C-alpha cells in the first residue's frame, strides 16, 4: 500500500514537471512491484487433514448419536469413531458397572474400575455394539410392557399409540425408478383408530409414475432414542420392510377404486392406496392402512430387505365335537375414513357348522338378510377423504375397512385393514322394509373374503348393512388348528 502511495506521489510530480512523459523514478517503482514475490495464500485448514490424535480428542466430546453420524463420513472417520475407549466411556456413563465383586475365598472385595477393563483385548467397535444393543433392548422392554394390556373388545393392545411413541416408530416409502434411483418420502400425517393406523404421504415433488418400478413401505425406528426430544430424521435409523408393491403397470393391471374431479384412487394389497391426478400419470398421494395386529413386529423386526414373518400358531386342544365346526368367534368391525367413523361395532358368538364349508371356505354369517333386528346403520355419508399440500377432497362411496376376527380363546385369528369401495348392485332390494338402491362391498385376500350388502334409504339419508358374511379359507383354519376341514 505504501508503494502505491509513493508511486502516486511520484507520478503526480513527474507529470507536473514534464507533461506527457514518465520519469525514471516512476518506472523503477513499477518494475519493483513486478519483481516482488507474490503473497502465498494461507492454506485452508480441513478437519480431514488433522492428525488422528486431535480428531480422537474432538470425538471424545461427542455423544453417541453424533459419533454414529460422524462414522458415516468416510472410512478414516469410521475407524476413529469406533474407538473402544470413547465408547466405553459412553457405555459406562449410561450403564454403570457393578462396583464390587465378592470372592468366596477371601474376605476382601475387588473393585472393578474402568481403568482395569480389558479395552485393548476387545475388537474395535465392541463397546459401540454393546451400547447400541443394550439401548435397543431397553426400548424393546419398555414397548413390550406398554402392549401387554389388551382391549377386551378387540383382543388387541389397548395402549398401542403410547407404544408407538415410546419406540419412536414412523413410516416411510421408497419409490424406485427403472434406473435404480431411489426417492425417499417421509410420512406426512397419521390417523389412529380402534384397530388400525392410517399413514398419509403427499408432496409437491413426486417422481413421474412412468419411470417408477416399485414402491417399498418401511417402518423406521431411531437406532438410539432420546425420550426428551423427537427423533431426528438425520440421525441413525433402522428400516424394517413391511411390504413391496409393483408400480410398473399400475393403471393397466388395477381397476380404479374410486374417483372425483381431481384424483383417481387405486388399491394395492395389502392395505395400500395410490392416488393419481385425474388425466395425468402423476402421483398425488399415497395412503397405507396398517392393522394393530403384529404392527410393531412388522414395523421393527424385519430387515431393510426381508419382511418379518409371523410365527406359526400353536394349535390348541378342542374337545368339542369336530362336526360342530368353528364356534364362539368374535368380530370387531370398523369402517372409517380419516376422522370420520361410519361403523364401529363388535359381533359375538359367531359359528360355522360343517355344512357351511363349501369351495374351500368356511362361512361365518355375521348379519343375516332375513334378520331385520341385526341390520346395522352407517353414520354419515360414506367417502374417503384425501389431502395434499395444495388440494383436498373426498371420494364418494370409498372407505377403510378394519376386520378383527378373534377365535374362541380371544386370540386374533384373521386381521386386516384395507381401502374398499361400495358398488351399485343391479338387483333391487328383496326386503319389503327397504326400497332403496342396493350396494355391495367385497374384499378378498389369501386368507378369506368379506361380502357386505347395503341398502340406501332415501327418506333418512343413510345406509343399512343388511348382510355381512365372512368366508375363511379352509387352509388357514387347518394350519391354525392342525386339523383337516
């Protein structure tokens, strides 16, 4: 800066003495500037270039979640963040060791301190693994205690909502395109009912359906859970695969469940609904219905690639005459959409005689067409509510059906939650008490079928269920009881 000031003064004096000419002094000043060596910029300090000893010192101040995140940066950070000394300090702070061990042949006691612990004898990452496993076991124990109380009407855990919160469980979908690229979508909303939870996803940036091949539904739990704050989406988490769906020919292989002016709804078993913008091949929303029966197991005990398989049922001894068939079954039925509940009821003492077995199914009649006293009304106008970031609507005659069938020991026998629709039947009502239009709802999976018949009463503006029949697969019954129907 001083050189430039001198240069400026000399230049001004030179021009004042000899206009149009530059003095020798000025030329010398200019040449001196070019001869000076350039100033070297200071090297940028990067944390990755720091010595391992310094990084280890920094890592020793991090908590467990931060250490797990740091280990994902690169291989060097992974090995440094696995240090047994750091993890033993974290482990002992959360799970204090027993202070003394009594010896039978000595009166003295031996104190076990951290300095004496066999740190170097362990493989790198040993104490990290021990800490993580103990934390997972502690959360699992807490959740299992919450799911022990059972609702006498549904036969399902009555504190499932608290159990989900205690586990930090959430759900996500992963859309995979034909090039193998994955698009992760976090849940946008939840809706709890007596026997199921409905999860919604909606976003303004869905990938185009034309390039998508599969959709995977995962349960997601934080690897380490802090009860004092909400789980972080950027922290270490575990995925449990619940179901996988093929989207390559969604509109060609599936009939639309229902539609309104904006969206078309397509149903995929088990329990998934995909909404497409009408007239476009683009996703508007995704909705999944999960039944409480084995919900936590499916959402937490599977791996990222393999679904959790339910353990086989242990057959129970039944001294009732086999000709009597199934007996003393209970059904809890819930028909709903979002915050609206159209029907929530329990039907007891259901049975099936040997004569009711036909075409590989056992028939359980819940509501008989001829028994007017058991006909059940639905509350409100049936429709499936949907919502996105920009729009919301309601698809008429669609809803979510939750079926919970309990056996004679009040053990869940057949359970599902799925979106269904009511279709207008071509036949008129044969009952003199009903003169309105007849609608039917049918559902089927590998374990059974549900057939519902409803009548619309124009005078009272309500639906009545006049027939409800369950068909249970004989293969399922044989596997359940170890018999042969």
